[in-house]
């Protein structure tokens, strides 16, 4: 910071003004003051550039918790992975029709699968070579991203918004993937107040400009106002419901709390492995490597040749 104070002292001597210390405001990084080669005075510049932060993000080994039930990129034929690829396809199509990059994934009540959906959707989107995705754990009340990827919860988003950690230490990248993520950070007594900071909106806009998809995991709509606020700052909202758990009344109340603004659709979670999955397995395993049908097809090809 010596060059900051030198530049301030130079400017103060020139204009006969007292030197004031440079402080960080909210979660924004400090602004360095450097000599202006054109005007001859001084100019303030951001000490952190999002593009540089993304390029130099800390790489974390991909070692998800077994119990987290994340899709396995090495087993693309599994039925759950195909369901998330279907969701991915629909969202990418919507993206061609309207401005859609920041997405809130939420639910009406706890334990309905919103975090499960947000994580797997982010992983599935990141499987596309041309998509750069970031998963943000904005559920400051019951965070899960740190547990899913088995990393430290702090520094995270709350640390950044409180001005206690630079963004370069908060943004991390999963090894051998296009997926970046931000954990929730240290526990705070006032999550909603943090989301109301202008720094939060500025952060989302910065992420929107540097990622193809920004996926937010938020608290349930009927148990906290966080999700409602986040939905007003994002391009779209996906509501997750669970078969046998979510009631029609809670879905109606959740949609009313959103005023139906930017609601893209509903994801149904908790379906049983029934006829749909058995038919899926039959169809995709028909020509699976090593199957009888594949061997017969190869033999027929050799005969025709």
C-alpha cells in the first residue's frame, strides 16, 4: 500500500489537502491510487479484476462427498445424469430466447432437494466445453457446498461481503472441470442484511459478465426472505418440489411470495425408480459397450464389410 500513500501525499501537496487513508467499503476491495500518465494527476483503479481472479482461481481436487449424490461425469449413462442434462438443455434453450445467466434454485420448504438440484445442475452445465459455470452458496443459514466438495467453508461469500476477505480467496475451481464455486463463508447473525448490501448486487453483476451460468443455492422461500430478495436480483428462478413431501398449498404460497416474477419452472425431485427408469436403462444399455446387442452389431458390420 506504500504506493497508495505516496500518490495521496503527492496529490495532497499539489492541492494543499490533508492525506486521508484509503479504506475498503463493505465487501469491495481497496482501490489503489496511481499516477495518471495522461492527466498528470492521480486516478483510482480497482485492485482486483474479475477476469484475473477467474484465471488465477485456486484449483480444488474434485473429491465430492459420497453421500452428496452428485452426478458422476464418468458414468454418463446413469438415469439421474440424463435428467439433469434434460434440464440443462431446456435452460440453455431459454437462454437463447431471453437474457438468462443468473439463476436462483430454491424450494418452498427445507429438505426438498434445492441444494441437490443446484449442485448437479451446475456440474452438468460445466460438462459442456464452452460453458463456464459458477455455483454460489447463498444459503447462509444451512450451507452445503463446502460439505459436498469437502472444503473449508471460510473464506466464503459472507467474508467477502463483510470486507474480511478478497474475492480472489473466495472463488475456487474444481480440478479438470469448468465449474467454479463459492462457499457460504462464516456464520453471520444477519444474512438478509448482507444480501441487501450494494456489494452483493455488484458481485452478481460481475459474475454475470464473466460466467455463462451463475447458479445460486438459496434458503427455502417460506422460511426466510433471502430467496425472495435474491430472485429480484437474478434473471430467473427455479422452484424445486419433492414428491410426497411438498404440498400444493406450500407451492402456491411460494409462488405468491415471488410474485411469479422470473419463475422459469418447477423441478420435481424424489421420483421413485419405476417403469420410467427401467425403460431408460433398457434403451441406453441396448448398445452399451460389452452388451450382446453391441457385439452382434459389430459382427454384422464386419460381415457387410
